[in-house]
């Protein structure tokens, strides 16, 4: 049995037993908010409970580090879609303490890539094509600074309506305690 087979078997039972019914909602967030947070496994259930969120309350976007690194990348596009098409009126960026992105090291990751079959030729081709892998595969030293940077990227985006508040917070992945970094109502 593979993990995929386990998932598909469980899913058949889930659907057959109508267990999905308790999750039925619309595509529009009840609390009119879009949240960007980290993909960290510790936040899967903790974050919604720590924020008193239920299924259907918010649009949730996840990536490594809860980072907006490009003003016209997929994260910013998702935020704009949530605002314009899905009726989100506020944006919240939530990083977390003890984030893997704070320890991300290009040289270490490059070694891991090579160990898993990525060739020096592939790395060289990317670098010769203008890709700055060192910058792209480097994390941050301060989660608060990273959250503040992402808030600024979103708040100052030319396509975001000026009155949309953009908040920045950091959550403790053990306790769920939130620390306010940027109050979007005052910024």
C-alpha cells in the first residue's frame, strides 16, 4: 500500500458516508479576509483554532515562510483574486517562530538537491539563465522583519485597493499565541 492508495481508500469512505456535509460552505469567506501563512505542519490545525476560524471563514494561502517575494507572483495574484473576486476586505500575513525559512541555507539545500539527482549542469544552466539561486533559496533572519516586508509588498501593490487593511502577525507554533507586528488599521 502506498500513501496515495491510503488517501484514495479513505476518500472513498469519506464521500460514501457523506462526511463532507459538515464542510459545505460557499466560495466567499464569511469573515471577508484572506490570510497568507506558512505551510508548516504545526499550523495545519493550530492556526485556525488559535484564530477562532471555521471552514468557510477565510481564504487561506500558504507557502514556505508566509513570504511575498515578488509583486507579480502567484501569492500576490491569489491575494488580489481573494479581494476582487471573492469579497475579501482584509489581508493578514501570519509568520511563525521557529520557521524553517529562518534556517534555510543555499549551500545546504544545493547539496541536498545534488544528493537527490539534480545535476551540476542543471544548476549551471539556471544560473547562466539569470536565476540567482542563492538569493531565491535563502531564508530570513527575523520573522518579524519578513512579515513586515511582506505586509509592505502587499499594502503598496499598485493593484490593491488603498483602503484594504493589511495586518502582520507572528504565531507561536507551540502555544498559538499571536504577536502583532503590523496593525493594518493604523498603517
